């Protein structure tokens, strides 16, 4: 079985983990709905791993690191593969247009670079 890991910086801060904690405890109807969608897709990622494809997950081509995104509408969660059977969740954002925001991709790539430099590929 595959393993999901939340990205943490050198000081053990994790924006993506804080986001999950916030929506998991929220009493807002929309947050609960998004949380259910995200958890469903994370369960699918754990079970299927690299076999998870569109519309649930998408490989983003042409970047320094193999970057993927989970796609629970309207959220996007960037992740990378690590070692053989691990996935590191890097960051998330709410998609507001048809195109993936390049600033968000760059942010995820910087986090991926930091992870790989500290823990290897």
C-alpha cells in the first residue's frame, strides 16, 4: 500500500497539513464537502498510487520534478512521488480559472526541491 506524507519545512511547519486540519474541523458546509472530496481522492491515491489518472489526478509535464495534482473540484493539491511508494503532498489552492496558476506551480516546485534536497529522491 502507498503512503501519503504531508510536506514539512525545516521548522516542521506544514501549510498543507494546517489546511487539512482546518477543513476537517470546520462547521462550514462547503469545507465539509471539500474535505470529503479530498479524503476520497487521498484514499484512492493510497490504493492506486501511480495508477490514479484523470479526472482524479494529473501529471503536469515539462517541469524539473515530476509534479502531479489531485483534482477535487475546485481544489488542487500538488504532490510528488518519493522513494518507491510514497507521495508527498506539497501545497493546495482553489482553482478559479481554466488554467493552472503558474505561481502555484512554482510554489509547489520550490517545496519539492526543498524536500528532495533534504531527503533525497
